[in-house]
DNA sequence: GTATCTGCAAACGATTTGCAATCCC
DNA sequence: GGGATTGCAAATCGTTTGCAGATAC
């Protein structure tokens, strides 16, 4: 599905800023970017845009279910294109690299925990913090 | 261990604001409080304190390992007294209640995941969001 | 043409910080 | 006494918002 039709499907007009933000999320090396990251990359590519617009567009994308927001311990939110499959994150505390993983047994166990506590699950966030293989001494 | 000697052990002078903040964290009904919560409770108890000081004290406590900071999806950090035993959280998205849980199999599985990715674990944060038994329709 | 969208700058909420006055040992 | 700590207000950071002009369809 093209970005164009993707936007139409969720009721967003196809505008240059939206196309560009989506393109950067899709094509820049890093899947997990802050609004600032996207903004700077945009300037690198010599595109005119306001930081406010980046935030607005990312929020619209989030509400439309096109991107996912993650709050790691860094102070600012990171955004990634929403894949069909849920996953959690490993975050390197030194270089900041983010790896994704999915573990069925952890997922299943969370269901059990919630059920035992009488909670109806709406979502969850699991982030493992540590040092990636390149950042250990 | 008294708060007094606890403070001395981590190199913090025993001052009224620090004693009061610790007391509130220990004795107010809720284990999970924002800086604002602590501040308001302080005013309730007719204690003079600045919000800035509450933040400063909580940060010192965190660095000293006396309290733990959690960033749920709410926008502000919540603090709780650090217990000897690690645990994760179930957070109600309606009433905000927080329940703690510990699940050995989830913990163990995280170790495996990290090892497979070549990560050296430093910590993790797992929050399950949903609706508590009182908040389901 | 017109409703939607953008850029800009001002506003915001949470948190931190500089500094002079105050407190603890 | 003197370094650590506080209160206060101003500063900062990430993010949101109001509004006038620009854009998509």
C-alpha cells in the first residue's frame, strides 16, 4: 500500500510534510526516531518543515495506527513504523541502539498475571535496558 | 534501619525536608507517588517545602538507591520506596491504581532474550496497562 | 472554493538550576 | 564556622497550540 492510499484510508490528506515524515521513518537507517531526529533528517534532506509540524504529523500517524510511540528512559518519545506484529525492546544504555524482540512465553505469562490480578489488559510496554554486544567492556 | 541512619549511610545529611519526604513515601496510603503528590501531601501536613526541593530530594534518594522512579504513560514520573525485591507493574488506565507483581518465569525469559541478543542486562521495565477489576464495564 | 493543513512563535507542564539565605554537624 | 541544603524564581526541555497564510482536492 502506498503512503498516498495509506493516508487516504485513515482520512489524512496527502501533503508533502506527511509524505516526507513517513518516508524518513521508512528509509532512514534507524527504525526508532525522536521527533527531533526526524526534524534534523528533514533539514539534512533540505526539506522545509517546522518542528511543530513534525510533532503534529507524528501524533496523527500514531492516532491513525501508522506509527507507534515508545517512552524509553531517555526523556523523549521515540516513534517507529507500526508493524503488524507486536514486539518489545532491548535498549543499549551506552550507544542507544534499539533491538526488537518478541517472546511468546513472556506474552502468555503476562496474560496470566493480569488475569490473576483481575485486570483486563489493554497493552503493555517491556523494555530491557543494558549494553549491546558492541558496548560491553 | 531508621531514616536517620539510612541517610547517613548514603552520605546525605539528615534534614527536615528529607525526613518528611521519606515519611510520606513510607506512610501515605499510596506507594506510587508523583513529586506533585508528595508536595501536596506535604502541604496538607502543614509542612513548609518547595516543589523544587521535593524534586531534588527524590532525585537524591533515587541516586542513593532508596527510591525507584517509574515512567508510566502518564507524563510524570512516579516514585516508590525501593524494596529489596524487584517487581513490575500493572497500571489501571482509568483510575490510575498501580499493582505490583513479580513473575519468575518472565524474569528468566528476559535473561534468555538478552543473552540471545548479546545484551548485558542492567535493568528492565515492564508495565502492563489495562483496567482493574473496579474499572471494567 | 473551502476545509484542511502548515509554519511560526508563543504557551505549556514537568523538571532542573542559580543564587542568596539558612541549616546541620 | 563552613560546607551542605533549602526556597524561590527564573530557566530549560520536550511537546502542544493558536492563528494567519498556504495547500490539497
